[in-house]
C-alpha cells in the first residue's frame, strides 16, 4: 500500500532534523488509534523490524539553520509491503485527520490522505530512484558505521542487511541480490542530532521478483521506518 499525506504548517519552517518530527506524528497517530497495535511496531526494550518506509517532499525550500519553505504545504509518502500494516496506518491517519499537531515553535494539520497506485507485475530487474536517502549501516554492539555506496565493503554490507531484513519478515531464505549504481549523490543527513552518510541516486536492482517487490514497497537499507530508503520505479 502506498499513501500520500498532505500537511499544512502554521509557520513556513521546520528544524533540519525534521524526520523525527514526522516519525513522532506517526507514532502518536498509531497509539491513539489502538495501543495494542502500536506495541506490535514499537517497543523501546526490544526494537522491532518494521515493514514500511516513508519520505517527505517540501517543494521549493532553503536549508539554513532550519528548513525554510516557499509555502506551508508538506507531503509525506508512506509505503509498506504488508496490507495489514497499510490498513492500520491508514486508519490511524484518518483518526487524527484535521487535528492540530504541535511541533517545536510550530504546528501542523493533516489535511488529506490519498491512496496511490503501485507498480505491479515486477520481473527480475527494476530501475529505482530514491525518494529519501539510502542509509548503509554496519551495526555492531560496539559501534555503528555509516557508508557512502562507493566506499569499500558498502555494497556487501547493504546486500547483507537487505537479505537479513527479508528473511526476518518472510521467514524464508532468499537468493542474492545485485545492486548497480547508475547515478550517485553523496550527502550528509541529520538524524537525532547525528550526522550520517547517506546516498541519493538511481539504482538498478537485479534479483528474484519477490525481493524486488519487497524493496520497492518497504525501502532499501537501514532506518527505513525513520524516513530513509524509500524508492520509486522509473
């Protein structure tokens, strides 16, 4: 399921670390809708692997000490492989529609929810463009390392993470996947006051149609449920 949420801001600016604000909104919507369902997705003591991703579109804007918008409309794109997850979040968003949600020195109102069409009939090769940056993370007990795609071992780490996520969600083994960079833009993003290496661009994905469909609908890489890794097929 793929959704587009349209928000209206009171003021035409938001913090640079903006993804956490919209993640907070999504959590708030879900817990108000059904606390039992909320606990299926969020547990501070035992992090739960999510099957969704999201991205944000501001239109014309300037990045300074904060993000200065040309107008006060923001679009959030939500995508999930799971129909059940999609229904839960759709209902949760509907439940909080038209309510003023407080932000730091600002507020926003969810004005509209649109169900979007999805690509179907995927084969063994697709070309995708990022809608939000792809995070490549090597996670250990001691440290988290972040990579640009053209750095040593980055591709192997990304593929390892993809296969791990796929096997955890579907409880089945999957063959390898190949990722080819067609166009790459290396950026730095702010996430919970930490600067992370991140990747924008166009990529060719080659593999089993089921895992390609999974990546198209749930995103690529780490921190997808925090607003990273969402793609569209071009």
